[in-house]
């Protein structure tokens, strides 16, 4: 800023014509006296010319937050905006909820009469959140998807994808003649495979409320009608989970991946269950790295029979030209 004395500039009247509006707009970008560049002085709440020092505006309103934050966590904690929209809720998270705690704003417990009143309000709030049968259908299905995903330990992105798949099925009228649970389970199964965190049909059906036969039938129908691109499950995607559940070492996981890669090159994967190959690879790798694990333990973790593990185990060792441990 130069040594020129600071003067306050004000408009005497409001602009009436389009030409005057344009002139005012130019004045807001450039100094009306010298045409210099204008800057905002947040400390003094003023807009000042950098060349002649003219104060174009004063006593400006600070539209920023009244608080300060020194890291990302503190910023998120102090921010008062709502939660981001999500496909995991039927209304995309735009509606409000009445909290379940029976306490007032000061943390004091409510009286019995007030608690009864709040419970009635919660009931009516739940009823008003769904406008028609379609929204009630969606709300029930998304609740099922969230429940099953939690039981299977699936991440947030899989739940979001499953919710989008179910919404598409609902919009394209694919539900008549099929159960809500069946389509919801199929959507979750397809989303898990698309995200590279697959779960076997046995694992999915164990937490679902539909039978395995209905699940497979509905899954094929949803994939075909929606045109979803779902690649065949890769056995290597199951290995980290099996190794973690059996508390085995990183060396065993690396060896299991090598066995599966050798089997892929030899064409052993063709026509075989990915879960069975992954379980057999983990069992074989554990033996080759001298870690104690039984076929029964692997069978329980992978939810397949010991016979399948023995058959695939021999095929993997033959494909890798590795002798079976004594």
C-alpha cells in the first residue's frame, strides 16, 4: 500500500440501468479512482486498492466460521454441516432422526411422561419417513444389506455398491415375483465380487434369510437384467482372509499366492471352485513353511469339505512341481 491517505468511497445511489450495473461490477474488480487492483483486508473488514489506498468497502461481514481449527480432525469435529448423502439410506440421509437417548439438551433424564411422548414422536417420525410402499421396500432392503455386510465384515464401498444395484433393480421393476431379501442378498454378493472382496455362496447364505438355491437363481437374474460386469472370482482374493483367520505368517501367504499362480499357468483353475483352490493353497503353503494347521481348521474357516481341500492340495503341488511334505 502507498503513502497516499486512505479515503472512504460510497455510492450515492443504486444503479438503475444495465449499463450502470456493468459499471458497478467493474468498480468491484478495479479501483474506481485509479483502476488499480482491489484486495480484501480481512483483519480490518475492508476492501482496499493496492495502488492508491482507497477504501472501496468497509465494515464487511465475515461469512467464515467463528471458530478456528488447527488440524483436520478438529475441523471435522467443529464443523456443523450435515452428514454426506449416502445410497445406504432410502432417503439418502437427508431426513432427520430423533435420538434414542431420553435426555434433554442439558443431559438431564426426561420424566416418564416426556419419555412416552418422545417414543410416540419417534414412532410417527419413522412412519412419515417413508411416503409409499416403494420407499418402505427400499428401507427394508437397505437395512438387510447393512445387516449382512456387518456380519460378513464387508467395507463401506461394498455396501454403497450393493445399495446402488438394489436401487437399479427396484427402478427397473425386477422385484415382482422375488423376495426383497433375495434381491438384497444378490446385490450384496455381486457388489462384493465387483469390489474384489468376494464371499462364498455358503458364507452369504449363512447370514441371509433366503436359501442358497434362491440366492443363485436371483443372482443370475439380476446380473443378466442389469447387465452387470462381474468377473469370475480370483482365488487369490480369498487368501489374505484365510491366512488372517488361521493366524498364519506373511511367508505362508506369499507361498500360497505362488502356488495359485503356478496352478493358473498350468490351467488347474479351470472349472474349480475359487474358494476350494484358495483353501488348498493356504493349507499347502502352511505345510511347506512348517506351520501347524490341520485340514479341519482350514475347512472350518473356508466353509468347504476336507475332501475338497485334499483333492485341490494334490493338484496344486503337482502343478508347482513341489513334493508333498511328509
